[in-house]
């Protein structure tokens, strides 16, 4: 469901639509209509929100892009570094999966 999403700029409504699909799946699996039950199940199974998965995947993609030896990637490396830096700043500000992103940032 999230294949290739790291290279696309998604709007908030698109991310929420993907999250709705995840929530609906959990509602069917656990035969409930309560969002409280779904939220608890997501927590118990350590399922991140779709927005957090996208951030993690995008950070991994940008890190690989920056470390690539491809000459085209090297031309656009500055933009990728800026995007990655902005994502880390936002993650640290909102305290979303900051540890994972902070660790990935220092790999390159």
C-alpha cells in the first residue's frame, strides 16, 4: 500500500486516506466499529501511523540518495540534504519517531 510513497509529495488528505484504509482493515479484522479499540490494537501491535511510516521511508530513501555514487544524484544532493534536514527538524519539534530519524541522519 505504501510502495513508492517516499518519492511523492503527499497532501495531508492523501495521508489521512491511507490511514483510513489501515483503520478500516483493523476494524474488519477485530470486528469492531470503535476507534478506541482500533487505536488500542494499533498500539498493542506496534503499528505506526501512516504518516510516521512515510517519514521513516522518506528518510531512508533520502539517505540512500545522498550516499549514492550516481552523478545525477550528486547534482541534486544539496536538495536532498535540505529535505532530510527539514524532516529531522520537524520530527524533533513534534517528537515523532525522532530517535529513528536522528540516527539515520548521522549515518551519512
